[in-house]
């Protein structure tokens, strides 16, 4: 279930003066507000949630201002590429805590109000904004298969090592397999031990053979994830 919070920062396409900055829309005061220098199409204000979250609702307070307005709500992960998720949100003059349920909720770090029209032909204004979101959890598991290594010319055994972090309730499994193609991943894998000789490399000729490595990360706590930063052979 999502909860409302004040965004951590705000950026506006224009600010009327130092008394009407974008930050006034998120200062927890319903007597201060952001005011634009113009009412052209293209005027906007966007809010930073601090990290990517699942966003589904907004609340807007215009109460300190006489300005009604219509805007689109847009989501972005990077503040560069924006997707419209709610069209033509209409906020009346002096409206207080108008709630808009986002038609197409989704993941966003940045939420923009892209202004479209101002009811009385004056500037745009936002007194206070709250955005409802849900913290994103880590998936229970994920697997990656590395590009295979041609071991045709290998003449000694290989010791495999990796650097990792494994918080409580998480595990990392590193497996290997050897086959004779670099196109099709093996079906059968064997778990390896950090710092030990790779057990799947056969004795005898290695001509035409490829070593494959598969990494599986697992967690039973969606708030934490294991990480593996580097794998190498000695
Ligand atoms: Ca304010």
C-alpha cells in the first residue's frame, strides 16, 4: 500500500522570484507557493523522490493562490525521458488537497507537472504537493550466465574467486559447466566454491571446449540483495 510523502526536492522551468521558488511547493507550508514567471505551454515543475519508487497517487494544494490550472502528470527515472501517466489534471483556484489517482501508475523517481493552461490567464502556481509511492523491493532471485571462455589452450587447473556482499537472508551461488559450443548454454551445472579449483574442467585435451559460469542471486528479504562485483581465475 502506498503512502504519501513530500518529495525531497523540486525543479521548475521558471521562478517568479526568490520568494516563489520551486522549493516552496514542498516546504510543508500551505501559505507559501511556487509561482512561474509566465504561463506559456512548456512551463513545468518536477519533483524528485530520491530514488525509483512505484507511484500511484498525488495530492495538490492550490489554496494560497487564486490560480486554477490544468496539467499533465509525467514520470521519469532520469529527469530526461518523460512519460505522460495522467492527462489534463484540473485543479481549481483555492482547491485544497485535491487527490488524483494516476491512471497508469508505475515506477518513477521524478514526477513532473507539465502545465497546459491557466484558468485566469495568469501565472502557474503550486502551493504544496504530496506524492504517494511504494518502495520497490528486490526480486526473490535472479540469474546471469556469463559469456563462455575458450579454454582450448589451458594447460593447468583454474582456481576461481569472486568478491561479493551477502547480507543476512541472501545467498550467492556460482556454478560452472564445460561444453563444446559457445552458442548454447549447458543444461547441467555444478556449484563451485570461492577460492577453489574449478571442478568441471576435465582432464585430458581441452581442445574446442568452453567454460561457462552461471551466477544466481537470491534473497528472502525484499529489502536487501546480495551483490557480486568481480569474478576471476588464477
Ligand atoms: Ca508551500
